[in-house]
């Protein structure tokens, strides 16, 4: 039995390392993947020849075995193998039998991309300092957008080779000297660690990262680094970024002339960029720095900037004089010696349909699309390897544009994706010259800049403020609709139409097409029901659009043919649906009796005329009581703004029994279409009087010489007071027209408004209340209001509170609203930084001397304590919707000396933030964003230690007397051994005992950690669980990992300077055969041990009993023997 237990134990030992190589690499848009999988090790003599990248990691061990058998040198990662040394491609051909499970990337026979950058050390420039971010913000109207909005929530991916060894330090210096926010950056090395340095690529990488951050300070930057500049490696990095949805903007600052790339490589890259367009990802690329000839003897353009699916970015010379900026095209020279903005016409790609701006007269794709500052005179500031450079080239312009696009995405509320059609649409509107400013002079060695698009600067440079306006406007709605008269009897009706959509042949759509039936007061206000289509996917959409907001309901559907769209009204319930999918609204019929019927197509986010759409066929609407009813059909062309250039390419034509909507110039349209329909109808807009409870109506009709009557009684005023409830017949009579409408006026009731909250039930709230979608009121708690005497849909909004929504019966005479506040963030910075901070007896997690809390608004109890200092006990009132920051310096409880100062970088002289200032052996505080710090020490001799990432620790000894204040200003010196980019690797993730997960990880050396967060969640759910650990943790156990589920786990390390890094993400499940075997073995071992222990206990008990019996037989009594 013991032998069997020992055997089980050895099975566990064997299974454990086997399980480590069995990770599934998760690739989703919500999970970090293999960030900084290993620390960068630099070896200039490295001879990397191939990378095997695994789509299925179970083949890693198989390939390792093959490489070992063939004596091929390699280094294996979790989803890749880097291959080194002298061997032939034939030696790897046998790996192709594994098909799509892996890719073999060749570093020996593919072209190397060139970083498109020009630089000189700032000390060697012509004396004019390089531009800093504030200069660029001012030149391109970016100041408010970079600092206030900053692309928050957006991700910009930068694809580069080799990377930069000292990027983390250089970025901190760049941020420090330019007074920028700390960067949110992650590093992803999908093809293995970088093992070589490359000076040009190092400056390129620093330039890209620093200037994306300078443009969009709050955006997440994902730096994707491959180990060489092989075009195959770079393309694979692009593919992985796109396939995994890791960013909404991709920036590329490198390329090659089209004629240097094989047709196969161009085709593969183009497929990648088309995939990005389909996934709503914007790709920008530098157009080149060698003018029209691109360093050759013939006119050439640079790829990937020439791809139709990429936004090519050229260069200008930005000139500052007396605080005013002007621009010319960047470039000059001639022939092979030409320099400056790459541009011209592709010899590979035809001109796309959207590239037809003013002045364009070529059948081939033109480059660039837009431009930005790229001149080296004076250039822009870049920090690389602790040196300052003046940098120019379109490698500057591309990341600047990428950062601005992140802000445009943020302001739009969605990724703009394939951007080129929108840019050229702007050039056709009166936004041109404002949002995009043409550069009309200068040359790139052959072509000359002129007004409109040109092959030097494209459409021109951006004014971001105007770009935001243009984008928000042009990505709005444009469409066409056919209008019909409403029924005469509006007290109870049902409207239906049938819809069939043709199959779509459109390859890319950035927005959606809505095919609808509506009852509407304007093209944007009313009730709409129909089918929304985008990229060949369909859904049923029901929407009530009011002046108070839109209320939408969406249902996924699988068909787009033989659909029944319908709208009905009865009582106060307005309903709409598509086939069996429906929704009902309890409404106050404010607009109902002023409405008309329409069927149509509304196109959103598709930039007007630039794309086709599936043809839609509607039957004529059928109205209950009006068989085959068709009246006064007019086509109403509508757009989202008044610019005539923003036209709608939606044409309407008649078919037998209905109408077709198709792509093309509208052949029949009338801006007076609505008026023409309403000439035969009465319009009544209702209003509920909150003083009397009566309902009044504004009566209107297009004719001016007629008379209104109510049940035969002449109405002498345009406003008529109805006495609710009741049905009314309103007629209109003139010399040319006699018409009427039957309407229903609901009853009303007076109710009292009672608003309460968990904060303070007696609070005197004053809130915005919407009743039945159309009654909009500003009401104070305790006031009275009139509602419909039936079920009412109530919405109430108040800043800092969740929106209240309920259907209430006003017959109860009381409207009770309970408002629930959102939690607010409370940050409390203390000195000493390690003081214990509690709110409502809950201790906060400290980061750089700041304790963070998420608290419910209301009264809170604050307790801050630390040995040797006076405890702070106080009560605070936290208001809803107001995040709060407190800075508190504790007062010593006995005589101490206050020491303060500013910590500066010794070379660049900016204040260094997040420096840990340690004193009194265990106390510490942190320097603020300007480098200022305060410390309290006992009188006499005291040592103060200053520590920060990248810097040599500094110790100061002070001799002082009590009740004095000493200023100690510190200059820090860089320690080169501490500036390698920090990284973390998740080494082991092993599920144990069908309940617990064991995790271990490795941090790169010299990483100053504040704390560590372990994130894990179950696949298919949105709940992300977080386990917080101390700075020195290297392993932990996570409970609740159950069989039958798949889990994802990754590690987030928060550094003391505020930056954070991620480990690789790992998918865990017990379906992994190694994990299953391990756990079965453990359970079997435990069961066996328990069984063995049980047997041992029983044997011992029997021996004891036998021994006792023996004693009794020998001595007559065991007691006598004792």
C-alpha cells in the first residue's frame, strides 16, 4: 500500500511540469495577451532565422521534439518557438503537415521594412528648439481635446520592430519635461523576446509611443514588438492585433516602395488591411520621407500607405512666427535626391470609388490622404536612451494622426474604423478648409502642392475642433422616405407593411442601414419599427424617438425577407413590431394627431453617398378600416445637416403594389413633401396643463382660409381646450377642402410627488421627470403634478443617481420615486504615506501614498491613524456624482522636524513624481506630480532615503532641532542598470482539487511594485474577479475554480510610478488531460492516504486492545500492572 502511495506521489511530480506547457493562449478583445512575456535581453550577435507561431499550442511540444531530433537551436515560448543558427528552409518543411495549427515565419528571405524617421541630437540642431506637444496642440487646435478628453477608453496599437530598451524611462522623462499625464502602456511581444538592438528602430519606437501619448494622453497604448524588421514578422503582428480586436487604431511608421515588394506580399498585406476595415479598425501609415521618387530613379509610392484600406499620412513644414503657425509642403530636391513627403500614384492599386475629391484626375490610388508636421526644422522633441533628439519624418505625422483619431473615436462614441471615405466626404462639404485645411504650396521633388487634394500633402492637415464637428455631423443620418396620410380615425388603428431585403453585396460598411415603417411628426421624431442591417447581419429595431430621448429595443433575427412591420394604437398604448417581436409604450399622445405615415431607409455612420446597401421593397401601408389605402405618396429626401454637399444616395421608385429603395441619385424628391401630405390633413399637437390638468391642442392646417369645428361647433382659436376624457371629432372646412380627424383624449389625475433616497429621505430633491415619454417636467419633492389616470411610464434623472424607471398607476394619487445614487470615488493622499486610512471602518488599498475608495454617497466616517501622529477622526458628507480627492498631512503627536523639498531629474530638471521618501526607519511618503515632498523626522540626526524606478537610491543625513522646517532639494541621477522595460510572466496556473487554482509568476528585476492584482473570470460571463496582493507576492491560490467551466486568469502589476503592466493571459479548464490526470492523482493520493490512515488507526486500536487484554490475563488487572 505504501508503495502505491509513493507511486501516486511521483505521478503528481511528473504531471505538474507537464501541465505548465499545456496553456491555451486566450485571444479576446477583453483580455491582455502575453504582454511582455519575458524581460528584454539584448544580444547583438543573435541569429534568428524563423519563428514558428502556434494557433494551437498543443503542438509546441511536438515541434520541440522535432527540433531536438534535428539538432536545431531554438527558444520556446508559450505559443511560439524562435529558431536560430545555420539550417535550411527544407529542414522545417515537414512542419507544414500541421496545417493551420501553426505558421512558419521566415526571417531570411523577406524584405526588411524601413523606419521612416529623420533625427538629429537636439544639441546639434540649428539653435531653434524642437516643438513640444503644446506647440503641436496649438497648431492643430488640439489643446482642450488632448488634456480634457485624451482618447479615454480607446486603444492605439503601434507595430514596431526591435523596440526600445529604455522605453519606460524615456517615456517617463518625455512626460515629465512636457507636463503630461502618466502613460497607460502595455508591451506585447507575440513572436518572442527581442534579442537584438537597432538604433533607428529604437528612436522610431520612442517617437511613436511618445507622440501618440502626447496627442491622446488618456488612451491606452499597445506597443506590439517583433524581434526583427522582417515584413513577414510585421505582418503577423498586424494580423494578431486585428484578429484579437486589441485596438481600434493601428499606427505604422515604416514601409517599402511598392516595387520592392512581391505581388504575393502586397496581396497578403492588403487582405490584412481589408480585415481591419471590416472590423472597424483604423490603420494609418507614414507615406515616406524621400519625396516623389522614394529614394529610387522612378516615381514611386510607399506601401503600406498606398493600400486603399490604409490612411496614408504625408508631411508638412510647420512654421511658427510670433505665435502664429503656417504650413508648406515638406520636401524638395529632384529625382533620386528628392526628399520630404512621400506621395504620388500607386502602380498596383486602382483609385477607389471614394477617392474623387476636387482636383483628382487619375485612375490609380493617390498617396497621401492627409498630412501633418514632419519637417526636421525644427522637428519635435523625442527622448530615446536618455538623449534628446529633434525628430522629423512622416514617422512623426502618422502617430500624431493615430492619437487624434483615438480622440475622434472617443467623441463619436464608437470606432470610426475605415476612415478614408469619411475624409474624402469632408472634402466635398463646406467643412473643407475648416476641419481639413489644404496646403497649397511646396513640393516633394516632382509634384507640387495646390488647393484640394495633391500628391504631396493629400487633403491637408487637421483642425481637430472642426474635425470633431464634421465627424459628428457627417456620421449622422441621411436617407429617403415615402410619406402617406394618416387615418382619419386615430382613436384605434393598426398600420402594416411587408418588407423584403435583397442580399447585400457590400463588402464594408462603417455604419448601418435602417429600413423602417413609422408614424412620425418629423423625420426624427415618432415611432419607428424595422430592420437594421450592417455587414450582412440583421436585427429588428423598435424605437420611440422623442424630444426627451430615444427608447430603443433590439432583437436579433435570422431572416431579412417576408417581414411584417406594424404599428398600432389603442387607449394610451402605442405598440410596434416586426413579425412576433414587439414592444408597447404607455404614451401621452402629444405628437400622435400631428403625425404622418412613412416607409423609408435611414443610413447612419456611412458618410452619405459613399456606400451601397441592400435594396428594400415595401408594400404600400395598409391601415385598419382602409383596405389597400394609399394616399398622397411623396418622397422626402432628408439629411442630417443643411450642407447641400451632404447628400443622400437613396432613390425611391414604384413597383407593383409598393415601393423600392435602392442606391443611387434620388429621381423624385421634394423638400415640401411633408407639407404636401398635410395639406389634406389636420394636425393637433397636445399639451397637458400642469396647473389645471386639462389637455389643450394646437390646431393647424396648411390652408389659411378655412374653419375648424368640434362636433359641429366652430372653433375660433388656434388653441382648443379639451375636457378629458372623451372622443372628439375635429373637422376643417374651406372652399377647396373638407376633412376631419377623430381623436381620443385620456383622463387625468392630480398626484403628489414623493422622492426619497438612501442618502437622506428628507432631502429637498429637484429633479427632471419624464412621464409617458412626452411630458417633461422640472419638479421638486413634495410638489403636485398631473398624469394620465391610468398606467404611466415614469423616468426620472438626477445627476449622480441611477435613472429611475417604473410603470405606475396614477390612480393611487401618489407617485413614489426612490433614487439610488451611484458610488463615487474618494482618493485620500496622506503624509506619512503608510498611514492607515479607514472609511466606515473599511481600510483602503494604498498606492503611492494614496488610499482609494469606492463609497456610497452620504455621511461617512473617516479615520486616519499612524504611530507618532495625531489621529484624524471626522465625518464627511459625500454628494452624489462628485468624485473627491483629499490631501491630508498628519500632525506629529510630539516634537518633530518638518523636511520638505522638490525632487528633480538631474539632467532634464523636471519634478519627479511618485518618489518614495523613507524616514524614521519605516515611515514614508511620496512626491507629488511636481516632485514636491514632506517628511517629519525626530530632532537630531536622521537619515532620509529617496527611491524611484530608474534612479539610484539617494540618502540624506540631516541634523536638526525641533519645531524647525528644513528645505532639502534633491537631484536624482539615472542608474542605467535600472531602466530596462518592466515585465511579468505568468509561469504556472494549475487547477487543484477541482476547486483551487495555484498561480506563480516572475517579475523582471528592478521593478518597483506598489501592489499586484490577480484577475480571473469564467468564460461566457462578464464578471471580472480581482484578488489584491502585496508588492512582494510571487504566488497565490484562487478558490472557486470548478469542473465543467473554462476560466481566464492574468496578472496586473501596478508600479509605484502609476504605470501598470500585464502578464500573458491563460485559459484554464479541467478538460486539459494533464490537469485532469494531476487532479485525479491528487484526489486518489488523498483518498489513499486517508484510507491508509484509517487502517493504521484501526490496527493501532486493535493492538492496544490486545495488549490490554494480555495485561489483564497476566496480572489480573491492567490497573494493578500500572
